C-alpha cells in the first residue's frame, strides 16, 4: 500500500508534469518561437533625453559648446531586432537624404561618434562625458556588421549632418539580416 508521503509526492509530480506540459504546448499547441523581425523608427529629441539622458541632458550630443550645437544637427534611428537563432546583421547604408537622393547626414561608427560626442570642451564636466561615453557604448550600433544570439535587441544609430538639415528629408536605412534585405525610409520632421 502507498504511504501518505508517497501519495503527496506523486500528486505533486503529476501537478508539475501537467504545468510543464501546459507551458510548452499552450492551449492551442506548441508555443511559437520568437518571430524574426526588424524595425526602424525615429526617436524625437524628447524620447532620446527621457530614455537615454541624465536629467534634461542629451546623452548623444555635446552640450557644452555653442559652436557645436550650431554646427551640426542629428537624427536618431532606433533599430530593433528580434530573432530566434544566431543572426548576422549588416547595415549597408544609413543616412539622411533629401528629395533628390543627396546625402545630408551620415552614420558615424561607434568609436568615431564617441570621440565626437565626448571631445574635450564639449561637455559640462569630465564626469558627464564619461556617463555619455558609457551610454553610447551600451546603446549605439556596435559596428556595421555584427552577430547576435537569439533574443530581442535595440540599437541606436545617430546620423550627423551640417546645421540646418533641409526640410523634406528622410532617414534611409538599408540592412541585411541573415542575408535578407530590409529597407526603411523614415520622414524626418522639419527642424525648428
């Protein structure tokens, strides 16, 4: 005959197996794996400051030099990649183009952008420059070609151009994810 403890253990084992079966099959069959997807969206200056800044500071743009703030404009593109397998991502082109297709702002690689954004004299303090450098390394596109493991990833691309950017321009991003082409044309709001 079974003891009380063996019945409790058996009942617990049956409950655990039932929950495990539900977790792997769901109500309508097996759980779907992550769906591969790639999206690109523009971030407003407010979005950039809220999500990535410190207080009201902009983490990607040098804030201390009036000369810099009058010389360059930038557009921030958020690239989101979701994949269920090891994936190669290659950014083939990323810039801001006018209605004639002429480039008005281009993507800097991560190190060049770090050097630009943390140049001596461009921040309010060395501490803030270091915080900006950390944020850039954490969120900025690592390189034009990189690999990711299964999961969800978010990268920022900062496109820099001479101030003022003309009206009626688009951010254009062309990339390959595991050999499949993806193109995004994102209208850039007119600069104030």
